[in-house]
């Protein structure tokens, strides 16, 4: 579901308005933020995010994962050889 058009985009007018810790993951990154480092909250802890020129135009939440990746383990019974 997209954001309503009458609600304007979440952008920051100047980098001085941002604090170092951010909870809002839907801010759009602008060119004035290049080279700065921020801590973005993922629901559990603050993760460090350094902004470079390739991230401009994207949202903060695209670079901070909120869920753990769980690897599927194979069962030990299937590895045994038959005699």
C-alpha cells in the first residue's frame, strides 16, 4: 500500500535537522546526507548506516533488515549410510 499523495514525502530539509539516532525508516535519503553516519532502529537495536552516493533516492529501511535469516539445518539421519 503506497503513501497518500496529499501526505507529501518523508524528506529532510537539511542534514542539521537529523539527530544521530533515527527511528523513522521511511525517510528518503538526499544528496546533502552523503558521507554521514546514522544509527537506525530496526525494532531490536540501533544499526550503523553510512550513507554514500549509491544510496541517494532510496529509503532508510531498504538498508536495515528487521528480521533474522534462519538457515535450514539438514537432519543427521539422512546423512547415515546404509549397511
